[in-house]
């Protein structure tokens, strides 16, 4: 886990989904960062999910939060990128 901030614009609208157990709801969204990367966001918190659901495609968003980073599909890590990289 790291403390960080993801900011950019909504890429499409957020979607609510139901877990495999059929009971737990979670929200997913795609954020287009200023670096050009698309970041997948998943929250299991109702309050955060409702806030994401209230945003439309292109709306600005900033998510300061403790987060976990998973590798990309090709197995490469996806660390935050500084503007000077």
C-alpha cells in the first residue's frame, strides 16, 4: 500500500457491479491521467462509489487515498510517474 493521489479526467462513466457472491457492490471507473495513462479505479466504499457515479465523462477528478498498485497485464509494474520522467 502507498499513499498517493490520482488525478485527471473521467474516461467514460463509472459503473457499479455486483461481486461474485451476489451481495457486495463495488464501483469501477477509468481515469485519464495528465501523463496520458489510463488508470483503473475500484472502490468498495459506498460513499466513494456514489461520488464516482455522480461524475460524467470528461469531469475532473482527484482521488487522494491509500491505494494498492497491481502490475499491468504484461507483468510490468505501474508505479506513479512524475511529470519530469
